[in-house]
């Protein structure tokens, strides 16, 4: 009996060492790049007239559908690495009503995570979420600032967020099984800790068409990728 237990322990140790060796052999790298818009795209920032709660929201607000910097870098584009699942470190999504905007405008979240809904504005907002089938996921009224309400995100895909009280307010939570990120204000992005191998890198934006390309990640290396959206 003792011999059998000892053999089992040895096998467990050997399996652990082999798994660790395989993981180290595979290694990880990173993907860095930029998402821009084509020169033909009109990047003028538009304004929207406010028709309700002007004392809180002001008379005009920005239409933030496409935020593009002077060099053409596109903010709020979602970048997904297909086939690379989230690690134990996942985003903690929060949808905040702030200044009569949803903040952040766009974010990524892991499938089956929980999003926190809140508000900083002293006015009634609703956080009305629709999935990609146009079905309501939840519709939460937040009448006063400071409330926090949690709701699950069970299904992968883009979730559109609207406020029933203020028609210009819109946001997105891109729910995904695979690791992803959102481009910064200059259009740049970086994904770290990607296992070596070849993957499909996909970019999604609320206004522009989806684009994908193949990338190869090498151990301790940095893969560059760029997209130009139409």
C-alpha cells in the first residue's frame, strides 16, 4: 500500500514538472498595434442638442460615436485575440452615468462576469442593455447618484447600452470568451501574456465594419499589428 501511494506521489510530481516545462517551453509574447480610420472618413466631432435636463447635461453634448485624433487614431475599438481565453485576471466592468454620458463609452468583459451599474449625476438615468439580437438584457433606473446595482453578462457578443431618458447616451460592453482590450484615445492597443502561436486578431467598432488579420506571436517577442477601418 505504501509503495502504491509513493508511486502515485511520484507520478503527480512528474506530471506537474512536465506541465510546467511545457508551459515554459511554449512561452508568451505580446501584441501591440494601432487602429486608424481611412482618410476618406469624416472625423469631424459633431454636437447634439440636449432636449431634457439641461441644468445637469448642458445645452449641447458631443456625439462620441467615432473619436479620432489628429493622426487618425481611433479610440474605443475593441481588439480580440480569438482562441486565447481570459486568464484569472479579468476586467471588472462598470457602467457609470457621468456628465450625461456612459463612462466608459466602450469596454470589454469576460463572458459570465458581473457588471456594476452606477451614476454620478443628480438626475434620473436608465441603463438599458440590449444584446446583439436586440433583446433587452436589463433595464435599470438610477434616480439618484451613488447607487450600485449588479447584473450578469451571460452571453458573448456586443451589448448596447442606452438611456431611455436621454436619447444621445450610448455605450457598449463587448462580452467575449477570448482576451481583448479597447484602443486608447490615440488608437493604440497592447495585449500581453499571449501564448506563442498563430491567431486571428479581430477589431470591432460600433460604426465601422469588422476587420480581422492573422498574427504570429513568438516567445518574449512583440508582434505588431495595424488596422485601417472604413
